[in-house]
């Protein structure tokens, strides 16, 4: 077969001395040629950061086709405090569509300076990701939700051992594509807050709504927030990750939405429930792997059923099918820890009233009932969002038929330090004596 080469480098060459006289400095590294008028303290290290992002892109998408000349792949970026200065210098094309934060075209990008150090770096990597993807064969360039979500995903980064008090430094290893875990370290991004605000205002989206986001909607930052939320969810979830990373091989315009649905068709009801639970509880450091649900089906109760509920996981199936209108007695016993510092917080199923999550004591046993899959439409609101407080002992009347699930109440970003479990017993509700 004929060798495959990437498109020839068509980036313009500039008169660096003339630009310097106009207040535009040049910084360069192997992967980024940067022209900027921002203060040197803000610009220093940005080219090296792009060099560190490049191996992460290659690991995810594979190596780029080589250039015929043998030259390295390099991006030219323009980070601007004063747009008019760049326009006067001929660095801002007249035909470039307007943009609020950044815009790319093949191997060049333009971005406005940002007030937050983190978000300046985030946006730089975001635009660099677009430039890299523009030469990756078969990437779904026409699917805005995917390319914008992935650019946001790679843009989310942190440095090894970084704390909120640190000044940023592009010292390897830098981690890309992670869940923001501290609002102070990810200042200016705001994607988690946007999703939470949308849901609070009744504008939540099912998983199938996001691929339907129209390209024009990306004038609003909420479209980026939803796209990022889907991409990090599918790419981090151990059951859905492999298919998501092969997504570009399965989706083609104009049938992109149908292809996406078909890719996950076998698990669409389960996937939708997990997505809704995740999006409604999204927070900094949300632990997607520990929140994974095993949708073990339920069977009728009989005389009694026991289940073990781990403290370091999210919703767990009791493998029990409850019937609408039937009454059940639930009791639980055991000790577990819900935190380790400053000393172990030992809890029992009634929870610890020193701290609350979702209006209920930390560690309290909770339940929900998932409707039978054959009565649930993919994309519909999940009955698993309807939480029942249980504690050490409770009697419930099932509002609908379905599989019973339990969890021990805790923040979704604090599951990792939990240990222990409780044993839960479910029996038919006793008929009160007249």
C-alpha cells in the first residue's frame, strides 16, 4: 500500500523582529510556536505544557501520519491580550469567525487571554487538542459534542503533587483528562457548576440528548459543559470506556445519532440510569469507577433475603424484586468507616449526625427501587433518583415494582477512604394485629 502522510504544513511564517517591535513576543518548543502579548510570567511554560499534552494525545489516538519532510508536528498559537494589536500585525485573519474564548483552524489557534492561570492553560490545551485531532484520520470532526467534549476532557489537567497553594509549573508528570477534584485548582473552568445549575433549573439532559446538541448551541458554554460531562463519564466508566474510545470508527454523519444509540443499544436503559445518577450528583472529584452499578436483576422475595452493602461503593443491587403496593421490613447491622481523618469515623446504619449529605446523616442506609427494564423508556427520568431513607430499621411500601438497591450515604467524591460493610435483611411486612 501507498504510505500515508499528513497534510503539508501550511502555517504562515512571520517576521519575529517586526512583531517584537509591535509588542508581540515569540516563545517556542517542539510542539508549539507561540505568539503572545500577555505578560511573560503568564506565558512562560505554555509551550512546554503543549509538549507534555502531545504524548497524551498520541496514547489516546495513536501516532499521527508522518510528514513527507520528516518534520515534527507543531502548532502555531496566538494568545492575545489586545486583539487589535494582532489584527494590525496581520496575525488575526479577517475571515476567522468571531469567538468568545478560542478558535482553531488546522494547525493554528487563536485565544483570548484568561484571568485565571488554570483556565488559560486549559484553553490552550483545548485548542491544541483540536489542532491535533484535525490531522487524526477518521475522527468525527462533524460531531461538535464529541470534538468539543474531548477537547475539554484533555484540557482538564493537574500537576503531580500540586496543591491549591502552589504556583503552576509545567514539570512532568502532568495528568490530562481527569475529573476536577478541587475547585481552587481548576479556577475558571466551571463545567461542573454549569451542569448543576442546568439541572437545578429543570434543564437536565438525558444521555441521548447530548449528541443532539446543535452546532449553533456552542455559542453557549452550557453546551461545552454537557459535552465534557458525557465524554469524561463514558471514557472513565470501565463498562463503557472501550466502546467510547472506538466511537470515531462507528459514527458517521448524517446518521451519527442513530449510530451512537446502536453502539450502546444492549445497555441503553442501564446506561441512561447511571448517567442520570451521575449528572444529578456531579461534584468535584466525583468517583465514577466506585459509583459503577452492577445491574443484577431481582427475584421475588419469598420468606427472607439478605444483602451485603459495601461502604466504598455507590448503589448496589439487593437482587430482590419488590412489587408495587407490597410492604417490606428492612433491618441492617454492622459497622463501617466513612472517613479516616483526623481519625476513623465509625458509623452504623443509622449514620453519623455530625455531618450530613443530601439532608441525611453520613453513613445512613438508603434504598431506591429501579423499575423493571421493560417498563422503562431509554431517556426517561430514572426511578433510582427517588431515594428512601432506611437506617437500622424501616418499613417501606413499594411505590412501583422493580429491583431494590441500597447504598450507605456519603459524598460521591469521598468513597475511596471508606471501609467495611453492613448486612441488610429484607422480610415481608408484618400485618399489624387489629
